[in-house]
């Protein structure tokens, strides 16, 4: 008796392929690990930064509380703060934090952090692999980040897709012309 084609077990072809999923949202630290260093409390009448008082106040801070944290430096009002003030804060944070940057908005800070993660990414792990860059996150990730990551991975990956392993949108597939000898 001939076997019916509908009696054969279903095979998940996607599951059989070795696919590396990159979820960019997982690269962002938890909210507890992000600290906003606001210069507003250091301003005289919330308007003016007095250099001598500011330097003394910074020297009195226990900077160890920022150990391994991600620090967004800004001023929460519209005061005009000299650039050196942000640089001075960054110099105190430099030996303590995991990451620090000036960013007026949280979204801008996240973009700076993700750009840094992409720059530091060890692409050798992804060499000749099928990669899915996960979409649809509860965190708002800029399209710029997806494009930077794609540019970094194209030269070394076998394929790049966007979405979920069960519903991928093809982005890049290495052709014979792409192979470097």
C-alpha cells in the first residue's frame, strides 16, 4: 500500500536551520541600571552654573554609587550650561560606570548606548550564520540602530532577516560574488 502524503509528519524547516536571533532590545539595560545625572540641582536659582561651587559639589559626591550603571547626563530645564560642565561630570563618572553620555532624552541615550554596543560587537561569532534581527519590541528602537547593525553584519553573515524565525523578511543573502577568498 502506498503511503499517503498527508500521513507524513510535518517538518519545521525553519527549526532545522541554525538561526541566530539578535534581539536588540535585550542589549538595553534594565531601568534600575539607568541613572539620570541632572545638573539642575547644581544651578544657582536653577539658572546659573557657578564654576567654583560646582567643582566643590562634584568633589563631595560618592561616585561609587554609579558603579556599573548606565548614566544619562543632562539638565532638565532650559538653562544654558557650558559644555565643560558636562565634560567634568563625565570625567568623574569615567572610572565607575558601564556607560555614560550626554543625552537630553531617554530615547537619544538608548540610541547612543546601542550604537556603542554595535561598535563593540564581536562579529566573528556571526560569521557565515543565518541571522534574524528581531523586530516588534516593547522598547522603542530607532530604525538607525537596525540599519547600523545590518551594515556591520552583511560582510560576514550568510543571511540576514528581520522579524521572528517563524515569519522572517529577507534582508540579505550572501551570493557567490560576495565570497571573499
